[in-house]
C-alpha cells in the first residue's frame, strides 16, 4: 500500500483510539543525532554497547564503562528532542497517552511528554554500588572517572544493564498500560531486546491495533497491523 494511505489509516485509528500508547527505542532519537545501538554507527571505539552495558564489564573495568557513559552523556547534553518526540507530545494534548521507552536519554520528557515509563532507567541518574544512594546527576564531564559517592563507593550509571532486572515499578506500569491500550505505536526499536520486544505482540494478542514505524523491517514487523517503513521524524508529524 502507498505510504500516504498507510499514514491516513493510522491517523484515523489514532483519532478513534481511547488509550493510545507508544513503545519507543533508540531509533526515535536517531534524528536528534544520538547513535542507535545496533546500527553501523552504533560502535564505540570498536566495542559493541552490549559488551559495555553489563555488570561484568563494570566489575572488570569501571573506568572503560564510565568512559563510554561519559561519551554518551556529553553527546546527549548537546542534543535536542526532534520532530518525532514533539509529535508524541501533541497526542497527549488530545487524549490520555503514555510512552514506554527503552531509551535512557530523557528526550521524551525534555520535549514535554509527561507520562513516560523508563524501562531501562535514565543516563542522568547515578547510583552508589556500596550504599545504594541514587540521585540525579547532570555533571558533564566528571573530573574523575569513575566518579565516587560521598561514602567512598563507586558510582554507576542509573541505567539497566544486560543481565539485570528491570525496575519493578516501571515493569508493572508497562503491563498495566499494555492491558489498557487499544492502539500501540512501536517506534524505532529493533525488537530484539526483551521484555520490550514482547510488548507489541502482547498488545496485539489483547486486541490492540499495532503500528510499527521504522525504516527497516524487524523480527516483530510480521505481528503488526500496519508497518510504515520510514523515519520517525518524518512519519509521526504526518500522523499526528
Ligand atoms: P537498536 O539500536 O537495537 O535499534 C534501533 C532501531 O531504530 C533499528 O530498528 C533502526 O532501524 C531504527 N531506526 C533508525 N533510525 C530511525 C529513525 N529515524 N526513525 C525510526 N526508527 C529508526 O535500539 P533499541 O531497539 O532501542 O538496552 O535497543 C534496545 C536496547 O538494546 C536498548 O535500550 C539498550 C540496547 O542495548 C540496554 O542498554 C539495556
């Protein structure tokens, strides 16, 4: 089907939807200049992010892991939300709307979205590996890497790493939203990291209309009611 017809179909569905929901991944921030994880630009000094975003990597070399996060924090301190983030804010102005995001960049909130479930934490938070203290910290760059807590313990980024549990409150809220939604927009995620990847199929099984917006096909594309192959910053403003 022609892309403009697909956009029209989704626009109609969104207008009718009572409780729309978005599931977002790194792709929605790509047009802000934030590299995705699995694209060709996703490598950092020849490391795959999946090798650095683990508790094992942090135990082995906290400095290297912090250098990676320091690089991401510096980059993120200089970028702005894009047309895709702002389009989602406009949905919320019309009806109850929530976003479940795998992103740690905080760009949805910065754009103005008020109901954002951060499944993988937030890069602007730090947590002490000794005393457990957690707080927001927007220091860029840290003078000393790895940074330390007042108690002397090592600080780590307040994000979820591979092999770690997702925050229970975020997960509970996500399942609640999936149960309630009648239309889910799946935007800019490769659909390979669980549990987020299963959210779209879960929503579909529960009867929601599911739409994928991504320039590439993904392992979850075949479950979708509509797949729009395009960039989020170009497609979403046309839908909203
Ligand atoms: P990925 O890097 O795996 O996938 C990004 C997706 O965005 C790909 O499917 C791209 O095709 C798509 N994309 C690229 N540009 C786009 C654009 N302009 N508009 C729309 N889509 C675009 O990122 P995630 O799926 O978010 O986890 O990755 C999931 C998790 O794996 C991340 O949260 C992170 C990562 O490693 C942890 O760190 C725990």
